[in-house]
C-alpha cells in the first residue's frame, strides 16, 4: 500500500505487512538527497513512530547507487546567489538525529555507493546492511567541506585511526571493511535483499532474517595496512599525521598514497575535520549535530566549499585554489571560529 508523505517522484513510501518501506527514486541523479526528500522522510518517521502496525522501517534505493550524497550543485548555486541553504542542512541534521534515536528497527539496505547525505539517511539506523556492491566514503574535505550528516559521531567511534583516515583522505571502503570497522552491522548478498525485505515485511523482526541470510566477507584492507592506518592516523594533529606519512612515504606505498591524497584536500577542511572527529568522540549524536551545524554555517560563509564544488563538479578541472593554500597557513584561532556558538541561535533538536 503506497503512502504519500510528499517528496514527489524523488522518494517513495509504502506499507507492506509489518514494515514501512522507503525507496529513494532518483537513480539518474545517483539518489542525491534533496530538501524535499528530507522533509518527506521525516514526516514518514513521525507517522510511523506511534503506529503499532509498523514494527520496522526498511530504506532502500533504485539504481546502482544507494545515495551519492546531497544535491551539491543546487547548494552551490544558492550560495553563489547569496542564499546559502542553511535551512536544508538544519532539516537534514535534525533528520539524522531522529534516525539515530528512532525507537524501532531502521534497516538500511546499502546496495551501492553511500556518501554524504546518503550516509546520513542510512548509517545512523539500527541495522546497516551492506552488500558486495556497497561502498562508503566521506570525501567532503576534497570539496572544501567537512564530513557532516553525523560524521563526527560515526567516524569518532571507529577503532584506532580508521575514522580519521576516512575523514582526511576521503578513502572509499567496501563491505568487508565496513563490517570489520563497525560501520555496517550485517552483510548480505545483493541478490538476497528481496528475500530479506519480505521476511521483515512478514513479521517486522529483522534480526532473525538477518541471522539466516548474513555472511562475513573478508576485509579488503589487510592487517599490515590496518596497522599502518592506526600508526599514522592515531596521532594528535593533522601536522603529526602528515609528518608521519611523509617520513614513511619513501618505503611504504600506502603512506605515499595517503599523503598524496591529503595534499589535494582543503587545508582548512583538514584541520576542521580533524578537530570535529576528535571532539565527536566525547559527544552524543544530538551534540554532534549541533556542533556540525555550527561548522556548517561557517563553511557556507567561506571560499573553499564553493571553490571545491567549482573545481570538482562545475568546471571539472580538479584544480581548486584553496584559501589559505597550505596547512601551516591555517591557524588555530581560525579553526576555533568554526566551532564557536552561533549568534543567530543553535540547531534546535
């Protein structure tokens, strides 16, 4: 039974048996999350929260991507026109917090790439089910932004330096690594997702169905590389991480690769992301979202976000001109300002 919570042809809702089914329906845009999708999903969760007929929610997507992020071209155009879309991010962050606190099973079927806004509507759920096609990445520092949508909560809780490694390099990881590090809770083959969904529809209890269908894929990152990630990315500052990688780069291809990746990112974003993930370890989800909303407001005022989108998405020259241009040029006071209280009011949750 279809249910209309808004969102037009971008997101669909249905009631099947004991489950509420959410489907992202923008496959040509890799299911990039729009403001309308955010508001519609929030309405659905509000309606289903106290509906005894809905025992669980399943969120899935059409096409080859789960969701490749937010609709950043619209964000770019609005910001350039002097109307930065703060309201969109506020609603998105509130939705992320609502998903994390939702009292019923929230089962995300991640069968393709999930980045940015796609991470926000999936990886905060109680059940994060990945397939062999799943790929997770938080590449925001490469466009002068930061790993938002709860990245400070997710990444800070990964073992060793893995969260900072993902935040600072934008590295993409597959299903085996996601399961090992704790981003995913279960791994199920893509061709068995329909069977899993039907089992949840029948009784609204995903755990039994997942136990019967899940498997444990081999992690893609070997133990030597995990050790190297912990060694380099568990240090106390971006500068220490970069220095450690540089010292090892001559003999270790991984260190050389990671260092090269970091050197392409916005220096301001690197420092903000490091501080954000470090702070997130001591904060709950709602506190993380308030912190990220503070950072967001300052990012939308600065030059690097728009320059990053220009270089990667608009002109596609992949040659951003960051301001400031290097890590030593970004001072501590400048970073602290991203985290300062907002004079216009904090994010309400």
